[in-house]
């Protein structure tokens, strides 16, 4: 009997150790893929602002990439590198931080544009949100990239109403990254200068409940849903993510300020594509131009939403 208990005890210890090993490996994987804050959501808000260089080129761009939800580590790194190149070539100032306390009246006045570079989750306190809203409505500019438009910002209603204009539903899975045809519209908009009317881009494509067009946003680029498989597949689960009218780049006037959102930017490779980089440059230039809003969009009836594969320019050409 004693021997049997000893064997049983050893078996239980092995099972316990294996269970701990599985849990440990799972947590490491969750951390490595950037999903730690999806499993363990954070509502941490910074209280001490970062030190900003006393002298900075003007105009200046504030790049904010704090993640209290999913962290797109590769996209953030690639985006920072691209933005450093763009601002350097234009002789603009740039300051990157993940400290939300920079959103105070004094510090924000030093910047012309704020970029939410894959920022996710509840990253700002109520006071910091109010400071940003006041700054933007008074004439600032905002560029949101990729996860800046996901559902992790849903508790900030002003943000959703004025910068995104739609409720995020999901992104494609199975496969997660697909090349799709991007179709421009409102080509006279400054954000689309030197951008091909039709081009290809590989991305983890997002979908929303409806197009922000219905809320009055100016749509600049949409997906041809026939050019990729807009579904979310996981094991036996499958969800149709087609929207019909499926924008991926849009702009808005917010008081005296301006905003642009682009759904691209999950991976670093997105920022290496010349077409997407041109679009980012154009967006920053337009956001810096205090006289550029409003813009009258063309009627949706005139917009081409589906194209054949012939004559499509790959992203990068």
C-alpha cells in the first residue's frame, strides 16, 4: 500500500510539473506574440511626463506607441524607423514615447501632429484624453495606424466618434495575412498625391460593422473584397467579414483639426512599401497644413469598389 501511494505521489508530481511547464510555455508565447495585455488587461496611466528635448525642429511630430492591449512589436519598430526617415528627410522634428503623461497642455503645444503608431488599449487617463481632444480641435493633426482603429479603444467614445467613425469587428484569419487590391477614391485629396489609383498590399486586414462613410468621414482608400478572402477562420469557426463598402484609409475634420486613419501597419514590412510610405508622408504633410480642412468628398455613386486584376500596381511600384 505504501509503495502504491509513493508511485501515485510521483505520478501526481510529474503531472503537476508538466502542467506548470505548459502554463509557463503558454505565458511565454502569449508575451512573445504581443498578447499579454489581452490576457491580462492593463489600465495603467502615466503621471510623470517624459523629458522632451528643449530644442526640436519645427514642425514637430509626436509618435505615441503605448500598448495596454495587444502589442504589435514588429509594426511599432518598423513604423518608428519609417517615421524617423520621413521626418528626417523633411527636416521635421520627431519625438517618440510610450508615456501617456506627454498628453498635457504644455507638451502638446510643441507638436503639430500626433501619431498613434499601433497604440492600443486604455492608454490615457480621462484628463489626458481631454487635453488631447482640446489640442486636436484647436488645430492639431492626428494620424492613426493599424491597431489605433481596433476595438481596444471602445471605452473612449469621443475617439471612436471623431477619429474612427466605426465599430471594429475582427481581422482576417486563415490566413491572417493576405494581399488585397487597394482602390483609391477622392484622388484630389492631398493625402493621395503620387499614390497609384489601384495597388496591392499584404496586411492583416480589419473589418468594421459599417463604413465610416455613413458618419461623414472622407474615404480615401477601400478594399476590393473580391481580391482576397475576407473571413475569420479558426478551427471549425468561420465568420464572414465582408462589408461591401470596405474602407481602409479615411480622413476627417475635427473642429479646426484634422485626422487620418490607415488600417495598414501590422508588420514592419508594411512600412517598407514605397506606396504606403508615400501615403504616410502625404498624411503628415496634410495634417501639418492648418488650412487644409475641410475637403468635399466625391459622391459614393461615382466610386469604383471592385476592379479586375489587370493593370494593378504592386505596393512598391
